[in-house]
C-alpha cells in the first residue's frame, strides 16, 4: 500500500484501551480524558482513578441517590492541547475516535475544537456510535492499518463497515444507578425493582442504548444475552471477529462465564473492565460482551 502522511490515532478514555491488555498500551494512541466527579473529588478517566476501587465503592455505597458520580466533557484547553502536541510533533493527520454522540456532547465538542486546527493538521473525528472496548478496538485496528500503510480513506471505510456490524450487549443485575441517574423513571422503575427486572441492553446502529429485553432475574438475562450474541455471530469463524467480556463488577461476570458455556459462547479476547466514565451510569453490577467483526477478503468493503 502507498505511503501516507505522518498520522496519529486518538481515542476518548471511554475506549478502555488503558484497561485492556498491556500489548495495547504502547501503540502510541493518544487518550483524550473525560472528567469524572465522585463523592466530592474530581478525576481524569483512566489516569488517577482505579476502576476496581471505584466500582467497589459504588457497590458499598448505601445512600446511592446522594452519592451519584457525574461526568463532564474535557475543557477546550485540554482537547486543544492534544491537537497542538500532534502539530508540534510533526503529525500531518489525526484520526480521533469518540464515544457515541448519544451519550453526551463529547464527540461534537471535540469536533468543534478540531475545526480550530484544520489549517495546521487534518483531523477526522469519528462518532463510533458505541462505547467501551468496542470503541477502543477501532483505534487499535486503525493504528495497525496505519503501520501497514493503509490510506486514511480506506481506513475510514473499514471503520464504517465495522460500525454497521459492531455489538455491545450488556445486562444490569441491579437498577439502582439507572433509576437514580434518571434513565429509568416512574412506574417502570418501581415495577423493575419490585419484580427483580434485569434489562438486557445494546447499542443500536445510531449509537443509542436500547433494550433488547427485560427479564426476571440475572440468569434469564444472561441466557437472553447469550442467545442474542449467538444469533449475531452465526457460523462466522472466530478468527473473523474479536469477542471479549466487559464488566464493572465481577459478581455478574462470573455467573455469565458459567451460563455462557451451555450456549457455546467462547470469548477469544481477554476480559476488559469498563473505564469509570463508561461504567458509572449503569453501576457496579454490569457485565456483557464487546463484539467487533473483522472483514474477510471475500466481503465487500462497501454495501
């Protein structure tokens, strides 16, 4: 493939790259950190807050309503500093991956900051329409393709192919944080807690979190998640996709690993804990699957 300009890959901290296996830590992917506040303290996602510790604190918090974590878009100066550093280091192009625009204003804000640098560096800001390690995997694959000399135009087409097929399927074993964050309201919230409802959720193609099903109890929710995942993967060879567990706390994850065996679900990638910003709104009882399809040579790049 033809040699292209010097290019850098960036990703918002919600891509969980820093919590993924160490082999991804030295790829030169620059992380734009979303801010988080919890119990009166401010943190930078992926930098000065251990997610294991955070989720344990959340699990042991008795007054959930009075101790809700909050997130915030990084300020202009921080985002601009990433682009200016890229300019100073001689990069001519940047490809930036952001969590779904449906989850807040981060993507749009980064895009607006990027507009101020377009006379210095070419910047592509991608709305991944997803979150967690599925988002991070796009940045990782892009870094690999750049190293192989793939042109940016083709990389972006490959990413669009992935976005049309990607999946993040999860389930919430407890509804506390969904209720107090206002994502589950009124009668649905009351009946959900009363009947031990466990929602199975995923991202639709527009990047919005929507329910697949509302089940009674964790076991049925895991069964539904596995059945859905199995139907999506079909008979595709494991070398043509990347499947990993994603989680906040380990209690649901361990149950999932047992139940998934009867469905023939086998993850071919290590588990990845959610970054604090990616996981706090759902709480410490979330587990699920991140699925990224890898295009085969016999599959057309454009539909």
